C-alpha cells in the first residue's frame, strides 16, 4: 500500500490473503512468489481478467529470488525477467528478479 500511495497509484486493491480464497478478477496479480512459478500460475490464473485495457497484457507480476532458469523454462517464450537491483540498491535485491508473465 505504501508503494502505491508513494507513486500515486489510484486503481489498486490490496489483499493479504491466500490465493485459494480470492474470488475477484484483476488485470494484474502482484505477488511475492514463495512457491514455484508453475504452481503460482495455477493458483492465480483464475483471478486474471481475460481482456486487458493496459499497455501490458493482463497477467502475473511477482518478485522471485534464486536461480530461475528452470522455473521460467515452461514460460520462456512469454515471460520477462527484470533485475530488481537495477531499481533498488539495497543488498537484499541483488539476487531478486521481477517476473512478468502474461496470462
């Protein structure tokens, strides 16, 4: 919530909830990914609206750490990885990636 407020995002909904319990549909699901990407996709796919109105297609945006080559392999033709360390200088972000996956 603090980030959205700081950068002026208005059309944002926040839920601290298990995805299994979320029924609503959104343009983007944003998550700190604490499970394998393929498992996360299975959980959130039901919550992504089929048609988008944004510059990016609707989908999943998540923060992941560690070696991701194996995890993104099933999605290699559609996923985009970002080095979070390019945006944040704290040591914590040195090994973190942002993953965008259109769904």
